C-alpha cells in the first residue's frame, strides 16, 4: 500500500485500508455519486479551464469527526476572504491531471497553505471533477483521512487568513445551515460555523457529502443569509 507520504518521488495512490468505521458512508458516497448529483457546473467539453485540486480532509477531534478548512486572505484576486478547503492549481511537477496529479497537488497545496504534514494523511477517494465558472478552475476534490494529525496554521498571511477545523456535528446542525443568494441570482447552501460563512463551491461539496453519506438533518431552506454575514 502506498501512503500519501510518498510525495517525494513514488506514486501517490488511494487506500481504504484501516479507515475508521464512521467514514464508511463517505466512502460509499464517493464510490457511487455521479457528477450531476454534485453540481450543475461540470468541466467544459472543450477541455478549457485550469486544472486544480482541493483536499477534503476528515479528522477526529475533541468533538468527534471534523473537517479542515481555511479562510483565504482578503487580498487574493480569486475567492478573496472565503472559507475553503486547502487546494490550488496543479503545477507541472504534480504530474498528469488524469493520473495522480490531483492527489499530489491537493497534498502539496495543503502543506503550503496550512503547514499540514502530508505523511499523516491517507487519501481514500476522489470525487468527479467540477467547474467553478467565476474563476475558470476545473477542480478535483480529493478526500483524505487525517491518520496522524499534525499542527496546522497560517503559513503565508498573503494567502491565508486563518486555518480551522469544524466538527461535522456543527455542519449537520440545522441551526447552522442557511441559503445564500449570489448577486447573479444563484442560490446555494451555506454553513454558519466557527464565526465564518462557508458558501460557494466549498459549501456545495460539504452539502452533497452530508446528503449522500446520510448525515444530513432536515433544515430550513428558506432561511437566507447575506454573503457579507459576520457572527
């Protein structure tokens, strides 16, 4: 079995060996979900778009299962100030976008943005590639288990404002769920957690994972919050 720590040369592969039982529904969701069930925005058929990857990292904290998120610096040109998964564009050294390139990119970006030690991460799944029209990114969500947690925090304040974890129980709490309406008119799910409004692509992925893993609880879809919401 090849672990994620083999990023310095050998191939990076996926493994479901030894995952905690509570991740079983997530593994099943990843194996069965179809692209259109995740988003109506799929990669352009002409191959346009910048290939990128994000790390959807599940860990286990003081309050049970949790997800690692970060808040992007307000000075960035793309998705400034938004909470997001660690991630970014593939570099040439990451390799083939159709091979293990997205796996390498997800780990590399997470290390660069949060200080995460990739050797403690076990990658176990990849969701279908999705498209973010506003930035032109074609994104591969890569799922991982934080097998050996390491300290994380802001590495470069020019890129990252803060790094934080969110208990899954907070994400499934109906009181923390809402709908945002973008100026374009697009409506999407949102989460009000850790003094942050998680919306857009990141919230969409979390929403679908909770749904297809069977963790979703009924919530008020008529409750709306503005994009500039602050706790």
